């Protein structure tokens, strides 16, 4: 009955949209290699036919060269043409994979030493090469071990932020799991065509939280459901339209999650967990109040520790001594069974069932149409297989997966504009408007749900892109996701000032609209933004508060200290915000933090005031000094270059702002090009620092200094561009 209702609503919506397409058309490119097109021509042609029914003019681009530059030039030309410029593209089959180097600042979290690690591991697979034409690259050649993979370096002259011109998707089946890439492609395209012919309204959503994610903050998850109801307001009128699963629900949550994902009426799932290319990490060892179960877990841990030691050639006595030093002595009997084959197999199965692996997909067919994997590496599409591909090419109904090709920041705006999919927006736009280097749409980017409101066509609004329309939609309070998009569009066109954004941030009752204003204010980096951070530290929406807390460390402005200390003193600060506060403390001078703490604390009303005072003061003292020694080591020319380089790399994550003048002096005084280049690259991460103008001026001067080597001058130019 539920599926019938959804299909009828979708049919009515399609009839209402049929008259909306005007004479002016947008284009879309289907890029496919010649062999894949030959093998799946019937399915590709049917897929193209369905896309054209939505009003897009499709250009079929058959790749016969395998050269990324050639394809990028074609896409750029199709986007720039006067008639039916393409708004998106899908890369189908064996289309070259670009692995980007020297662009880690365009990712949310990826920071791997490119010199110390193999370039296959230290590069970022990214289709921003194909969809963001403001980026400029230098080719570094093909990978000799991985056919179809090519390396490119982001140049200093390039734009230093991602802002795609078109949306994109990647459909890359491979020969694995007993079937050929072409068989997978045919079956997937048939599934997509079926989904396009029978669109459904978004009315069933699942979100899941795995072990250790964002400090396991339940406040964040409570607020997430409230925001999902903002995104999809029609679900307020329905029973159980949004369901939630927490990993603590069961000792092994995997069966429950898999069964939920097999619901045929499930439309959209957001899965928050840690991950790897072949694993979704779901559980840790379950918490228990039963003493027998606790002892059993400890004994299993001890057995696994001995097995791990044996695999690495460590004697059992040495392993036991190390455990005793760390935890104290355990009875000898608790170590028994480490070498028992039956017990080893039982332990292995118990631990394996804590997480979901690629091999589980052999008997697992997820039915959810669109899946968002908020995890590291699940979208490593350059490999022969990955979790995102497993969802896509399973026999279930999944047609699109949002996933990351490398590791990803936990604290990011995952649900940005997700509510617009409920109003019929193409899923490819979710990546276009949240454009991290590592984030990708795996699958068909043109897939769209039937709009819940037939009077609104988000895709048409995006194509027409009229400031007058966006101005009107600022007042569309029924759909805060649409208001948020209007703010983004007006800000990009220069129609909203930072004062306008601050007013929206102060006054809007919408969680996501305040998030949108905050994100745009972060680009302004002016006094209005400082005020927004101060206000954000007591925002009612945990994500705004968390983003504001993270900005404390990135800015380092002393005007933020009172709001920071107030949050540190507050009794019920959420776990993730508390974590962010501890990370921010080392970026400010300890004496100023302590002085503000002593000023504010007497106004509290704790029962055990003296104890709480000492605990918080101790936390400030311990955290505030954490990175001073490292930053002093950067300047110490008596240390080895290797140790200095290690400390310089720490500057990327830890911006000790009050030491910036000293560090700049050390940079200017250095006569070692390797040290200079590393410091300049690290300073490029100080995009919001209170000292960023001083850093940018130094970098600009070094970029013009002909006495410096070309590599140092290029890095200086890149840093200057990143900061300005």
C-alpha cells in the first residue's frame, strides 16, 4: 500500500512537471569508453533516452584515447557552448581515473606526506578534474601498476578552492565477485532505467550512527533528526518517516542495519561511521553491565593480543609483560585458548560480525535508492572494488551512493541541501554544492526522486539561476533547504553582504539556514564572522555550535576567548564540542585563557565548586601548552632536518596563532629550500588565522623573490592564493 501511494504521488508530480520545460535546454554528457558502449549499447541507449525525457539534451562522448586531458577539454567545450550547455556528466566504464597531488588543502581531512609514502597511497582520486574547470593541473604521467590511473599536480596558478562548474557521477564496474564489468554495467543501467520510469517521493529515511563517530554525541543525533524534519517537512505528517539506528542498540548491529537497508520502501539512508575501502566499521566490543560478559571480553582481548604478538614474532612472555605493565596482572587462566583452533575461529567470527565487509555483499542486496556513506575510503573508486561499488552493483535497488575516495573529516555538513532531493533535485548536485576533492557521486548523477511539491522544480531553478527568484525564495519558509540554497546563490552573486548573513544567522529559526549563513560568513572572514562564531558557541543547534567551536582553533582571535571559556565552564557542553574546545586551547596564550577563566568562574553555581574549578583549570593548563614545544622545534636550526620537517607538518593541523610572527621570521631567515617550501605549504592551511594577512604578505613577497629557487616561489604563490 505504501509503495502504491508513493507511485501515485510520483505520477501526479510528473504530469505537473511536463509543462515546465521551456524552449531553452540544458545538456548532459554521457562519457563512456568504446568497449563498454559496444558491450552495453542497448542499455546505454535506453539510459540516454530516459535522461532526455527529463528535458536534458544528451551528448554521447565515446572515449577512444584514454587521455584525461582530452576528455576534460571536451567537457569544458560542451559546458561553454551557447546552445544547450551541459550542466553535468557521467563517466561510465573505463574512463581514466585522475589521482591529484599537491592539493590536500582541497580535501576535508587528507594529510599524507607525499614524499614519504607511495604516490598511489598519497594522492587523491578525484573527478573534480572533470567537473571543476577553474582548477589547473600539470600531468605527471600514468601509473605503471594500475591501468587507467593518471597523476596530476595542482599548479600554483590554479584556483585554490573547489567550485565545480558541472555536477558529475562515476559508474565504474570492474571484473570482480564472479561477474564481468560489462555484465555489471548492463544490469546497473537496467536498474537505473527502471528507477527513472517509476520515480518515488522521498518519504522513508534512515540515519545510522556507528562506533566512535563524532564522539558518539547523542545531542548531535537528536538535533540531526530535527534537521531532517526541516529538510523533509512533509514527514512531520507521517508515522515513522525517519528511523534511526545506533550501534549500541545490539552487540552486533550489522544484521539489524542490513535488514533495514533491505526495506523496499527505503528511499534515502545516511550512514555515519568509520570506514575503509572494503569495510564499514559499525560496532566496537559491546558495553555490558554483566560481570561474566566483561570477563569473557577481557579473556578474548588477551587471547587476541597473544595471537597478534605471535604474528609479529613477539614472544608470549613479552606480550604478557607488556599487558601487565599497562593494565596490571591477569590470572594465567585468562590467557588460555590463544592457540586453540576452535576458539580462534569462534573469536574471529565474533569480531568479524562487528563490522560490514565487501564479502558480506554476496548475500546482501540493499534496496535503499540513495545511500550517503559518511566514512573514510568507502568510495575509493580507483580500486578494483570498494564499498560504494558494492552497493551500486548489488542486485538491490540502490542507484546512487555519496562516498569519499580518501579519509574524510567527521565534522562536516553532511546533510547540506539533502532536503532538495525531496523536491526533485538531481543527486549529482549534492556533490556539486558540497565540493570536497574526495567526495563523489557513485552512480547516476541525474537520478531524481519525484518532487513532494509538484509546484517546485529545483532543477529548473538551478538552470535559470535568476537572482530575483532566489530573493523571493528567501521567504519560502515551508522549505528551509530551498532558503539555504537561495542564500548560497545570492551570496555567490554578491547580493548578500556579511551583515545580511549575520542578520539571517541571528534571526532564523531554521537549523540549516543558520548553518548556511555561518558557512558563507566563514568565507567573509571579517568582524561579522567573528560575531557569528561568538553567537554560535551558544547556538541551539549542536552542529552550528560544533562548527563554531572548530573555528576557534582556526581563527585564534582573542575576542573569541570569553565565548570559548564560557563553553568550557558550561556543565552540559556536548561531547564533540568539548573535544573541539580542547583542540582549540593550544592555539591561544595560556595566561589569557586562565585570566578569563578566573574572571568567569565565580559566577557559576556548581555544588562542588572548588573541585570543578580545579578540574577545568587543570584542563586548560594541560591543553594550552600542548604544541608550543613543537613550534619552537620548527625554529631550532640545531635539530635534524627530519625532526624539523615532522614538526612543520604538524603546523597543518595545529595553528598556534600567537607564535606566527616568530615562525614567519624563521621562514624568512631559512636558507634551506626544503624547509622553506614545507613551511610555506603548512602556512597555506592558516586560511582563517588572525595573522593570515601577514602570512599572505610574506608569501607574496617570496613568490616575487628571484633569489629563491622556482619550487619555493611556486609554493609561496600557492599559499598566497590560498589565503587571499
